[in-house]
């Protein structure tokens, strides 16, 4: 349908991603606000059954092609470009994850339509779309107003609750065809995954997460002691893993793993969106940082404006005293 809102249905190893449901929830709000339909676009090969989980949309456009068997951005973008030129939707919502990152930019360039990335919110204002975008790791927030023409919006994870995008309704599915090269320039080769470590941080109820604010690998002992008395484990942000302080299996964030512990204590972590993506669903988030403007405080339930090297030992002693 011309003028409808589209959501790119992201899937990974046979399952729809949480970001897909988040975008469906957001897309439903936008479509209802504009008085148009919401359509999900499902690109893949042998993945048509996943359309059953897209019931929040009014309908699903399903593309099946061998070049779409893996989430290669160039192939996905080429398919979307053809669909957009044929049907001209009002706006296309694309997840900004390590699976779909780059798709929206390629599409907007090819179709020559405006695009806004790093959107944490999109609302209908005076019949138009207004996107709130975060830049420079969350240090700058920009408001972008899109025109009435077709636009591409890259949405950060967490824009809406995934549960609000789920539905038991099975939507109608329209199979559509596209023309794609059988041998694209960019090909998927293999998955590279971290080896299984001694601790599965996705199964921990308590996590003490460390960042560059810990100042050195030797200071990780402070986090290990606190994690031990709390009955949890230590994890870290990407800079910590890149410096070899912790193994890749302990990395939380977009390029690591997503965790949902009962307690997440972030020590010396600034809170860039890439990290927040992996821990935003923790039941209780406590942040310790010396920078009062650190983005981590925006998602934390409690914040401690202090040096983590001083706070962690104090917390460890307090917990020990409480237990004793």
C-alpha cells in the first residue's frame, strides 16, 4: 500500500530479533498516528514461516531469494530498493543492530530519499514525522523533522518495549519477487563466535560490569571481589575486552551479548548506546562514574557520582558486613 509505514523484519538463525518487535511497536504508533497501515518486510530464504510472528503489522511483504539466506546488508538493501521504488512507502524503519546496520544508509543513497540514523524515538507531530536522534555516543541529542516524502529511519534498540510489538494474530502475507544477482560482491563466509568460557554471563542474576574508568587490568580484582560477595560475575564494555582485560565471552553490548540480570552494576562505564543495547533490560541498574554527564546515568535506576576504585571496595565491605 502506498504511503504505509514499513518495518524491516530482522531475523537471525531462524528467529525474529527483539529489535523487530520493538520496531513493530513503534511502527504501530506511527501508522495509527498518520492513519495509514503498517507493513512488515520479511527478506530471507526459506524464512516465510517467520511472518506468523509479525501480527502487529496489518500485512507482510515476504521476499524469498537465495541471496537473502544470510543478513548481508548489500543484498537486503538491493531488495528493499526495488520494493520502495515500486510501492513508495511513507517511511521505512530499519533496526540499527550488528545484523542490519548499514542497510538504511545504502537504501537512502540508492533511492535518493532522506534518512535519519540513531533514532531513539519517532513521533507524529502535525501530520509529519519527528525523530529524536542521539549522536556522539549519546552526548548530543538532535530533533529531525522529516518531510512528507519517503524517508528511511534507523532505529536504536530500546525505542519501545519488545512486548508491545508481539501479537498472536497471524497477518496476511503477500509474496513478492525481486531481481538480485546470484553472486553478489559481498558474501557471507562464516560466523565467528567466542569460545565458551567458564561463566555464561547471560545466566547470571548479578553482574558487575567494568569499563575504562577502572584505569587498569590490575584493578579488576576490586570488581571480582564485589562480584564474589554478591554471588555474581564480572563482565565488561568493549574497550575493556579490546584491551584484553577480559575474554570476549564477557563482553556486553551490540558486538557482545545481551544480558537481563536482576542487578547490573556499571563501574567506570560511560554508557555509549552500543553498550546500553546489551544491558538496558536489567531489572536494577546502578551506575558508578565520575562524569555527571555520562550517558549511563540516563538508563540507571541509581547513580553514584564517584570514583569506582573507591566505591567498589566500600560496597564489598558493606555487603560482607551485612552478611556477617
